[in-house]
C-alpha cells in the first residue's frame, strides 16, 4: 500500500496576505485547501470559494418540530387525555398554550443549532495533521495558516503559488 | 352476658366483659402498660411544641380502645342497626350538663370511638345546634393530660386500692355519723346525684353539703326570690319577643340556655319577603364590654356594669311614671331614690326604651346579666311581669334545688373549716382551690384538711388534695341531667372509661355504702321516678330520644311579692367615677375547666380575635388616659389583690371599665394550657364577684405579643358586609343591590361549564349571624384541622378553614359591629385553580373547588391568588406535632390528615356529600334527597345563619333561604367575576327612630 | 432602531464625533498582545487575593447549603411567610437574580445583532454572569415549594396519577421559560468559548492544561470552513436568544400580571420587567467589570468607553423603570378601582413605605447622575451607582410582591411580613454561589473573548493596509 501522503502547512503574517493567497488558490482551481485563522476573517469564504452552510435549515426543522410538538402535546394532555375544569375555562385553551410552545420552539432550535454546528464541522476531532506544524500555536494567536490537503491533485502547483506569495515555514506534516 | 333489646343478636359480641369496666386487677395492669411513663406525664419543662410532637402512648390503646364499648345497654339514635358496620358512623343521644342547663347531644361514633358532637334536634335546649364547649368536649375526652389514675398525696394508686380506701372511709364515716364530713359540689342538675347526696345525708346525718360555682347563677335565683318570694328560674322564649332589652347580659352566647335564645332571636330577624322587615324584633343592649349579644344589637349603650343597676331602676321608674306600669309604692320610692342615668345619652335611652317597651306589652323581654345584683334581676322580673311578658316571652319554673352555689357558700365552708366543724372534705369536680373568691382564703383552709378530690384533670385542687380520684368524662359514664325548663336527659356513655375513671355519682354512692354501678344507680333513680310503669320501654325510648318526654316543668305564674325589694334596691351600690373591674368567663377556658383544650385556646374570641390567653379590655379613651396600647401591660389593683396583664384597646368598651376574663393562667394544668394567660381570681372577692368598682389601674411594666387572628377591623369603605335598616329596605327593596361597585352584567369570555347534577352552595344570613364562632370549632372537629399554637398564630399561620371576620363601623369609642363568616367561596371561576402548575386544585363536576392534597407540591400560588385569603398552608408538620394515640382516636376517619407542605381549605364537607351520595346510590336514587347533606358549620350554627345544600334542588333549604337573593343577596367581591357559590344575605338593622341620632 | 443609528447613539468618540474611539488601546493594540493579556490571567500562578475572595465566597455558599438542608428538613415555616403573604423573599430573590441574568444575553445577542462592536470586550464575562445568576435564581422556585421532593411533577411525565401539569398556570410557563433560558445561555456561551479554549490549548505549558483545554476546545483548529458555519451558528444563537431573553422576563412578569391581586394585575408588567431586568443586569456587569479590569489590568481592553456605553444603557433603562412606576400610579387612579387605588397608596404610604422609597431613590434618582459625562466616566461613581441600582431592584421586587399581598381585598386578613433569619441566610448564600462560580470563571476561563476582540481590531480587516496590490485584489474580486 502507498505511503500516506503528507499535508502542506504554512502561514502568513496578515489577514490580507492570507486573503490574497486564498484568492490565488481558488482561481487556480485548487479545492482541497483550508485556512486556519485566530478569528474569522471577513469575506474569506468568498476568497476561498466556499458554499454557504446548511445550518439554518437544520435549525428551521428543529424549531418547527418544537412549535408543533409542544402545541400538540398541550392540546392532547389538557384537552383530550384528561380534560379538567380549571377556573371554569375551556379545557383546551390555545391562548394559554402560546408561552410554552414558544419556549419549546426556541429550545429545540438552540439544540439544533448547537449540535448542527458540531455535526457540520465534524467536531470534536482531537487530532489533525496541521497541528503538527512547529509554529502551530500561533494559528490561534496571531498568524494566518494555509494547509493543502494530500488529496489535492494540484498539490505541487499550490506549493509554488504559496512560495511565490512568501508564505513562512512551509512544512509537510505527516498524517 | 346480657342481650341488647334493640341491637340485633349479633350486637352483643361487640360489648366487653363486666370485669373490664369494673376494673379487675388484670385490667388495671393492662391499663398501666398502655401508658408507659413519659407518654402520659409531661417531661418537666416541656415546651408546648414538644408536647405537640410527643408521639403519644403505646399503640395498644388504639386497638384496645377501638372496641371499648360500655357493656350495658346503650342505644344508637339511628333505627336499630343490625350491627355496627365498620366505616359507618353511629349516632348516640346523650346530654352535656352546662351552665345551669343541659345540652341534648347526638354524638357521632366510629367503631366505638366518639369523634364528633352534634346537637340533638329534639332537645329543647340544643335544638340540633351546639355551643363552643360542647363541640370541644370530645377533644377533652382524648386529652392525654387527663388524670389517668387515683393519687394519694401525689402517689399513683390503682382503682382497686382507691375502692378499698373509699369503702373503709365510708365505713368510718358511717360509724361517726359523718361528723366533720362535708361534700362540695358544683352547680349540678343531676337527679341521681341529688338522690345519692340525699341518701348520704340520711346515713351521715351530721354531714354537710356545700355547692360552689365560679360562674354562679345565684343572683338570678335570688332576683326571683326578691320579686316573687320564691326561688324560681326564668325560661325565656325570645322568639315571641318584639322588643328585647338586655342589661349587661350576654344571653345569646353564654348566659342560660344561650342556644335556645339565639335560635329564638334568629326567628325574630328572618325575612321571607321584604315586607317582613316591618315585624323584625329590636334588640337593645346596655353593657360594659362588647359581647356577642352587644355585637348583634340594633342599639347598644355602653356603660359601666356598675351603672346598669341605676339605669334599670331609672327605666322602671320611667315606665311607672309615664307609662302607667304599676309598681309597689315602697319599690317605686326606692327606685326613685336609687335611679341614676349617667349622661344625656343614657337619659334619652331611658325615655325611648320605656316608650318602646310600653308599646309592646306582652311581646317584649327584659334580661339582666348573671353578674348583676339580685335587685336588678328582681326589678327586671317585676317589669316583665308588669309588661305582661311573663307567660309569653318569659316563663318561670321551680329552681332545681334550694342549694346556694354563690361565693357565700364557700365563705361559710371556710368558716366551718376554721371552726373545725369540717375536717374531711369530698370535692365533686370543680377546682375551688383555683377559682374560689380571694377573700374566702379557701386554698389555705383546704390545705389543713383531709380531702378527696374527684375530677377529670389533676388541677390546682387535686394537686393539694389528700386523695385525687380520676373522674370519668361525661362521654364515658352514666348520669342524668335536667335542662333549664326541667326536661331530663339520660347521659349515656359512648365509650368505656379510657383510664378506668368513676363518675361522681359512683363515688358518692361508694362513700354512702350504696351498692351498684353508675348505670344501675341512674336506672334506679328513674325506675323510682317518672318511668316507673313499663320501665324498660320508656327507658329505651329515653336513651333513644336523648331526653325524657313530659319532664318539662309546667310554668308557675308568679305574683309580685316585694317585701325585701325596696331595701335591696336602696342597698344596691351605685358606680363611682373610678375604675371598675368586671369579670366574665373566658371564651377559651370558660371558668378554667377548658384551659387545656387546644381547639378552644386557639379559637379567636368572637369580638377582638384573641387566641391563647386573656387580656384586659379597655376603651380607647381609657387607653389614652393610661397611655397604653395593645399588648402593653397594666397593673390592676382592687385593694385585696393586684394583677398585671396585657391590654387590648377595645372599641365599644365602657370608659374606665376594665373587662377581665376568668379561667386563664392556670398553674396546675396540662401541657397545652401551661403558661397561657393570666389568673385574675386574686382580684375577685365575694363582695366584687361580678364586678367591683374603686379599682386602681396603672400602666405596668412589660409587653406581650398578643396572638390575634385579626388586626385590622375597619372595612376601608369596601362593600364587604352590606347592611341597611328596615326603614330603608321598605323604602327601596334594591338598596343592597345598589351597593354593587360595578353595575353592568359581568360577561364571560368563554362558554361557562354547566352543572346539571348537584350544585352545592351556601347561604349566609348576616342578619341572624351573631358571630359566636361555634361553626369554627365544629369545622375544626369535623375536618381534623390541626392546632398550631400561639407562636404560629403570632405569625398569622392559624389553620382554621372557617373564620369569622369582625368589622367595626362608626366612632372608635362607640362603634357598631358586624361579623361575617368567611370560608372558601367555591368560586365557579376560581382564581386559585388556574395558577396551580400541577392542577392540584381543580373544579369538580358539582362545582366544588376541590383541593387534592396528594397532588399538591406547595407552591402556595393558589393562596396568593385567593381574594378571600381562605387557603391555609401546612408550614410545618402541624398534624404530626399534636398527634398522640388519644388524638388519633378523635380524628374523623373520613377526612385526610394533611401533611407538611400542602395547602388546605374548606371542602364544603365533601366527605359528608360523598357519604350522602353513596347512601343515595345504595337506595337506587340518582341524586341525593333534599337536604340530606349538611355541612358541619351549618349543623352547629345556633341561629341557622349558615345554610348549605343543592342550589339545583328547588325544595332545598338553601334555595328557600335565597328567596330574597335578588333584594338582599350579594356575592362577595362579585365584580371580580369569580362567581362565588356562597351568597351573603345583607344585615338588616331595626333602628328606633328616636335613638338613631344617639 | 437600526444598526447605524444605534452606533451613532452610543458608539461615537466624544473627541471627534465623526470617528469612533478605538476599542483596544495602547500597547495592547496588537494580536499577540491581546492574546497575552487575556491568557496571562489563566496562566499566571494563583494570586493570593483571589484565593482570599474564593474562600469568602465558598463559605457563603456553605451558608446556602446549610440553609437549604435545614429548610428541606423542617419546612417552609422557617421563613417569615404567613397566611396571605405566601411569597416574599423567595420569589423576590428569584426575580432579582433572573433580572441580573438578562444583561449577558442582551449584550451577546441584541448588541451583536445591532452590530455593536464594543460588546466584544464585555460579552464573555457578562454571559458567564448571566449563567451564574440564573443558577442562583433557580434555587428559589426549586426550594420555595412545600414538597420539593415532588417538584418533578411540574414536567409532563407519565405518572401513576395519569395527570398532566396545568398548562394554564403562569408558574408552569415559568418553569419552561427559565430552564430554556438557562440551557440556551449555556450553549451560546460554550460555542463562544471554543476558539479561545483552542488558544489556551495551544499556549498550554503543562500536559494537564493541554488535555483539559484540548477537550474543551473540541479540537478546534480555526479552519475557515469551520468559521463559516460557526459564524452562522453564532448569528442564529443571537437571533434565538433575543426573543428568548425578552420572553423570559415577560413570562416571569406573568406570574404576577395574570393574577387578580391589586398591584400584580397590570398589563404594563412585561415591558416594565424586561427594562428592569436589563437595568439591574447592566448595573451588575458594570460593578463586576470595574473590579475585573482593575484586578487583571484589562484597562486597555475594557476601556472607559465600554463602561460609559453601559452606563448610558443603565440611564436609559433606569428612566424606563421610573416611567413605569409613575404609570402604575396613574393607571391605578385612572382605573377608578378602589382596590387598585388602595394598593398603590398603601405601597407608597403604608407600612412598607420605607421599602418603596428606598426603591425609588436607588432606581430612579441614583442613575440620573449619568446625565453628566464626568460622572458616567468616573469609576467610583459608576461602581456606587451599580450597587445602588441592584439594591433598588431587589426592593422593587420586594415591594411588588409583599406590599401587594399583605393588604389585599379583605382587611380582616391583612398581615405584616417579617423575614426570618433563614430568609436572610438563604439570600446571602445565593451570593456565595454566584461569586464562587464567577471567581472560578475568571481564574480558569478567558474573561474576554480573545477571538472576537481581535476580529474588531482594524488590523483584522483583510483590506486594512494600503499596499499597491490592494487594487489588484479588488480587480480579482470583480
């Protein structure tokens, strides 16, 4: 079986440099690369040519479930399963169900958002090759990293582009 | 074993062997084991709360007592049940001797345990209702602090030993002819006891019998003697009266046959149609401190008790002078000399009252208070006679006996003791060492004797007596009693003596050497008496009915015979300007005998809502004069003695008159009554027995936090208790409805639930409610409501489901007072229900606001959202704190005992409703027959002010009661649209136009 | 109000209204400096003063534990409650803490939606405070019930009684609102923390730190594919939290507004309670931040400008609350309902007048100082005012709850509530819990959102520097 191929990791000093690098890689048609930044750099997803996330749809689904689930539950419990005369009010009084339905909607949406986030980002994942880069600790501090994944067909092309842009510490990290 | 004539053949197996009741050695032994030390004696320095948490005696008692039926024939009131069905209550008729009369009772008994006292509807003096004390006696029966065995100089003795002692003691006396021996009784009305005492005096010719009652009615009897020349007792028929004048007399609550009086009064205040307002009676009250009677008055004149005599004389004089009432010349002269009216208002009253009385000859009624001197009673009797009321509104019957039970008899006894004429004394019940007049120095004399005390509790007298014999409770023993009007009742035991006690009858018999149990003695009395022919049948009838037919006296028509009256009138002391001290029975302890009764101690007094103890009532003006406020102490000094106690600033109290309640501050008492209240007997002398003038009152050191259940007595202009006068009502029938703060019809946002079956509801007639608070105790007894103690009442955590709100209107010094029973209104749109997160309080199909204890988690939100504040929360495990094996025996098995952390409230006696529904179902009926359910409060109410029933049943009493609901009916806080199920009927006063300004 | 006008309203630099004051000052104005400044707090060795404060806080927390144990053992009778005043310090404490718990979410959610960049320096601590306050608040509804061991009955769980909770009860709405709020706040907070945990992980000197922060950071590696989803998630959380935070105190106010007690039954309650919550919340944040920035030398990150902005919000919400107090009286009079009128006259002049007027002076008068720039920029003044506002807001809840209950419809059952020692010990104890958690937080978690602060620094903008190839970039875009 073939050697597992290494990942190429290097970094830039400023968001701007990173931005350009990403644009270049994008324009060269390189797909399997990623940027690692201490904070979200504005517009970088365009520079990298990323598609928008599906997260909102997940949340919408959860929220709707919450809304209808909660309303049905209340209606069935107090209107169908065990109707009681409380303060002479109708057993199934929808006006009274609004607050609870609302809260459950929010709750399920929040769960959807939280778990959806980690699902889409495939986290937690406690190991990733890029972390082997000697200066990795600056990736969450003040440097702006780029990594080219082994799966990238134009691997060497990408390396040249980055070199040309003066990327620092270009290192190939084993998986 | 004897067979029961009425009980079915299987009945006999429930009765127990003779040996037990007679106290065989084994039985005594078994009793001893039932009550290990510590369970029965209070640990020294035990706090009330500790007591309340003492976990009773060994469980043996419950099982043993569970089947402790007396073995003689006692008969259930219900028609011949085949046998006792566990879970089904039986009712037995008996009677309670009380305050110079007798209350015929029906006692509810579960598996042989009496649990609840009701009135006997056919008895002339209870008429199906009860008073506070009758309700509470069932708790006394199970009082773990009751005396449980004979004592010799404080040493525990068995009844076997006691019996031998009595036998030999009696033997010794009989040889000496009873020299130096005396018996001291209370004001008893028992033919059998009278007979035993007579026999005793036969065999012991030199023995003497004295009688003493701290709340003696001697003045009443002597008043009759002064007026008519013979000892007679008045029997009033208030229902026939149109004008009633009470002089320092609380005849609606405490004096004479109060229940009958109250019922009669209610009769004269009922409205079936608006026009009836024309014929309402008019109640005038002249008194020194606000009583239940004064609270119910149309016109109330506050004056010192000492001034009342002068006022009555002035009234008599006025009647004679201006209204042609004929009085004996000498009497008239002395009236003229002795009459006094303090102030214009009093003078105006004399004129107006005299006029009103004269205009209502034959249908007016005058009453004098028992503490007023005989001369006043005599004059009142003469006026009743002259006004033609005698034979109409008041009858006179022969006195039960000639014995004088006033303070003088105790003075005489002390004198005899000091003269060594008396060396051994047998005290039958009572507590003379505690409640004797101070100047009798009875305690000192008592100590120097060989004494035998018979009583249910180890009280101050028992503690210093040579021998103490534990007496059987009236629910444990055979006896008989004669009511005010002569009607006799057999007292039949509901349960065999818990502690093997004996009745006073049995003890006297033992001393006199008469053989036979109490049962046999009572039977003997009546076999020799009225029931001679066809005895057994009549006896059964008597036991079944609860009274003996045809024993009521035919009334004697007295004639004025006033030889000594003139002198007596002149001799009557007139009040001075100084401080006066008046003595009245304590609402909680009566004369001290109920001091250890938790229900009564925690019952708010009807007027000023004080629980757990007594206080000096002084008028606001006097409070300013003395510079004291509620709870601050005053020192009261009458020369012979001084006492320091807290005050209540009492609206309606006469100025410079200090009202004291006797019977609190007991020194030798059980754990409940320990350190409660102040003993005022040191101030009470034979001369100033009812009231005494010339006292000095000064602000004393110290303050007491008085545990009162109501602090605020103003209505703040809110339409809570609505009232009007008969005039206004006749002028405009809608006058009450016009008081609604919101007139347009109250609409609902949703379709209302329908109540097609039963629709339970209540009507409360404020015109007839006198605020006597019997309903509160009845509710407590029926519903296992815990006693929380003074510390919790101070935190306003009393648990009563039903309370009586008292409001004062008018000036602070001389207010008009109204009372309003307040309990769960069972709103159809109950605000408490919607806020409960777990649906622990919801609405039942018959419109009851149900409280589901075992679903309640105790958020207390329902209590917050209740506009009537009738919900009660178990802040601690109140029930557990007070529970003892004895207490368990009293609990109503049909009602849950609530635990810590749950909310509770009035259930409209849902257990009674369900009982009736089950009964109806058994008989195949689809609904409960008319008026088959009555709530405990409605049943106990003397005036019938509370009526309960099915609002969907056109024939029910409650619906009839509400015939005037469109004119007089209103629902409290109606504008909230919570739709209460309780309808209040407005209070109608019948004012005398001439006094309205006054 | 739109984002732009909001910025203009509370985000301009007083020296030159045309441009905004920098959010990070002095030598801290660089990425590594920010990282160091914040991470140092966690990494340096435990300060003695911190230990001292922790010991104090923990001992108070123990008082809480003791009080609760005694309460469950003996029963609610330990408190001063009575027939009529069935709620007092318990629900007062509940609403007090819930109110404080509103600032965090407000800052992290609403200010985020309003693009208020200055929030970044304070949102982390404010959110932490929110969560701890909500925890403290939850103690009260839990333990104020008579039978706490049955509390689970408020949840719709199948049971042998085959009964369900009463969905008409405001208290039940409360259960769901508060628990939802607590949950969502924790999730939101954690999401915000992940990148900073990664920073701490990568700076870790010891293995334990590396492992602990490694786990907490879920292996975050700043991948921009992750940032993309992450920012969306953050936006959604903000979007969810905003109506949530408004609903929570609205529903808390329903506990009173839907009742029939004069002084409780008021439609003004929801907005009035929310304003009050923000008011007390910000006051608490200012109080704590003033201490933190001094204690950990964060003056450059938590600038006077941040504090001043918060003080402006305190002034605004404080005035709203004051307006509500006045409006309550007007409506009571205007309604013509004698019971309503009495309730409010009794509030201001009844037995609890002392509580009412302390509330007015703390909540309405004290914040007025902030009309003056000098005062709202003065650390001592804002600290004092913050304390006063919190005292005042406690009194507000006490006044609403107790004065309404102790004298309602029937004068016969009027009573006076006095707290017992156990009421007091429990309330003091909740502060112990709150500060224990907060102290642990400032010691072991990044008190300031490192990544977010960096994100709002000018250098963070990829088009920041004016090089020549900038144009090329633009071209590339086109």
